[in-house]
C-alpha cells in the first residue's frame, strides 16, 4: 500500500462517497474500489459499509483511517523538514 492509495481512502471517508472521491481525484469509482479492496485484503478488515446512500467507516475502519491520517501527517512533516534542510521543495509519496 502506498501513500497515494491511503490518500484515496481518506478522501472516500471525508466525502462519504466513492463517486465524489473519484471526482476529486479524477479517477473512476472502480479504481477507488480497487484501492480499498487491496487494503482490506492486506489488513483483513472491512473499512467501509453503506448506510443508505453514504459510505461510512466501520469501527475497525475508523481505527485504520486514524492511522492513515497519522501516516500522511508524518509524511507531510518529513517533506517540510527536508525542504527546509535542502533549501528546495521536496514532495514525498
């Protein structure tokens, strides 16, 4: 799982919708579904469930999403530190 995939999954949670998340990333819904399915396969945890028209995280999914949020925050902090150290913009992920 790469950080781009984690960003996609976090966007699904933020939007509560695969279609709106797909629009934000200019991707297809099946592509986002693939990323979710891969993480579910890796972890053995169902991340999202449907509640009517909304996609909501399962209790286990909320824990995974919190971890994703921490990972992405650390990546952003590291990029900022490297940018300052090197005197040029550094992007990770």
